C-alpha cells in the first residue's frame, strides 16, 4: 500500500511566557541553516557540497557549541541547507542563474525526536527546555482537515513545521500525518508495478495554474498574480514613509505573502498528486522549466519561481507514494494536436483555445498541451523497454480513461473531472 500523507495547519496556544523561547529557537535554527549554506555553497570557484554526512561531520560540533539547540534540531538545520544547495546545483547544471541559499522566513522543522505529538497538544523542544502548546481547534471539527486527519487515530504524526504569523502574533504547526496501514489494506492495495501510467501537467501564467491530462484545472494563476501586485503596491506606499513602523510592517507583509504563496502552491501540488493517485499513475511529467521566462509570453521571475516550487513540492511528495516525477522538452507541446498529431502554430487560436487546422479537434489549449506533455514521456518510457514482448504497459491518464502508445483506449466507468466539457473529440478514442 502507498503512503497517504496529509498536511494540516493548526494554530497553537503558546503560553505567553514561553513565546520568546520559540523565537530564540527559530533564530538559532536559521543560524544553523545559514551557516551550513555558507559553508556548502562554493560556486563558482569549487564544487558545492551536497552530502548531508559531510556537512554534519564538518559543522555539527561547532553548531552545537554555538547554539542551545538539541542535537536533532541542529541536524535538521544542516539538512535544510543541504537540500537547498542540492536544488541550486541542479539549477546551475541546467544553465539557470541562482545564488547561495539564504533562510530568513520564520520556520523550525520538528520530528518525533524533537517534538512529542498528541491529538490535543504538542510538546516542542526549545533553547530553554520543552514547551507544551494546546491545539486551537474548531468547536465542530467534523468535516475539516483537523477533524479528518489531526484528530483521527488512523493517522500518525510525521515531520512537521512550526511557523509564526507576525501580523496576528500567532504560532502555527503545519502537521504532516500519514495514514496507518492495516494488514487488510496492505493485502488489498498491492499495486501492479509492471504497468506505467503517465499524468501530464501543463503550468500557466494565466487562467488555471496547472492543467492535467485528466482534465483537472488546478489553482488560479490570475488570482496569484493579482495578489502579488496588491502586496507590491502596499509595500511601495509603505517604503515611501521610511519610518521604523513601516519597515516592520513591510517585514510582516513579506512573511504573510510568503506563507500565502506557499499555501497556494502546496494546495496545487497536493491536487496534482491526488489526481495522479486517483488514476493509478506511476509517473507525473512537467515541461522542462529551464528558460521558462524566455519561452512563455508574460512569464516573469515570480512565475518561474512558482513553477519551480510546484515542481519541487510534487517531486518530494510523490516520492513518498512511489510516483516518479519527470520533465520533457517543451517543444511544440502547445502547437501539436493531441488527437491527430498535426503540428502548426495556427492551431493555437488564442491563449486558451486550440482548434486543429487538419482534423478540427477542439479543446482547451492548456489541456491539449498537458496531453502532449504526457505523450512525450510515454514515448520515452516505451522506447526504453528492452523485452521482446514490449515490456511493461505504458499509458497516458486522460479525462475518460487510459491511452496506451499503440492507441488502445480503456474507458473509465465514470468521469466527473472538472473541465471535461472543454474536450470535444472527433475520434473514437476519447482524448486523442
């Protein structure tokens, strides 16, 4: 059985006299992360260090002496920096510009060694011993994430993140929980690893943030752009005042914007992952994001950052479910007809309308692109098979079923995927 992971945001009731202990813990945790990042980031004069073991061997004793953190929190700070360094190295190899990681957002990572999780409260390690904080839960939690997961004994606590909202002066725990596997579930949910099913994902700067080959329209890129502009306008007016109060307000606003963006991107990545799991997908595929600002009309630094974050979130969450995440070349995915294969720039009527000039297949342009993205990985997987019988079954996950590379279509019993009405197929194979 594949792990089912859920993240629940819950407000903490922190004793007033212990709030400063948590703030100091955050400061020292970020000190560990930034010290490690400075040590590990050696570009362009030398190779960056991406080994957690090497970093811990070189820095653990020093950081234990410099801070009052427990051993586990020091290790978590080191590892956070190494993961960020790894991501930076990947971007450098792709030719993207990046710089040494720096951590200033309010957050501390806890696992079962540095925190004791209960259904009604949590005990957190700090620079001044443990602090116990009750959860602030709704009067009627049934039907909410807190009721379905946090208070559900069928879910166990995993590594979680503590964050702080400067505006409301409140602490929040982003609790990650995993569904506990039973013997019956283990027997009935065993998966067939021979079959490979691909979910294609197209990311956009306007309209829906992500569109999948199953016809799911996820997130709202327009709303994200609008909210970011509103934050920028407010910051601009505050910066003109130049007061210390304005400076603190800007810092608080930056934190709120960062948390809001992270919540939106996490929500989108969770929906992509749920779509893949619902259709039994073994692979999720995106376009290669290198040079996205040059390729996509209207794409800015903000969009490139958001796209990379969505990809990264999907990648690490998918790993827990045994789903592989890949990238393929973006060439012609927006111009190719996903039904007949005819490729021409005139097929793309507008930002969101695709009409094939050859077979007159009409559908949402982003949905068409997502199916072409899935098809590209499908062909790569198929060409990599070495057995005389053709190897494992490879297929694309579509709105109304699955399509294999040789054209065999397997319809779903029912389809209620949002956006299905945008697909107007003219062939007997739905989706192509």
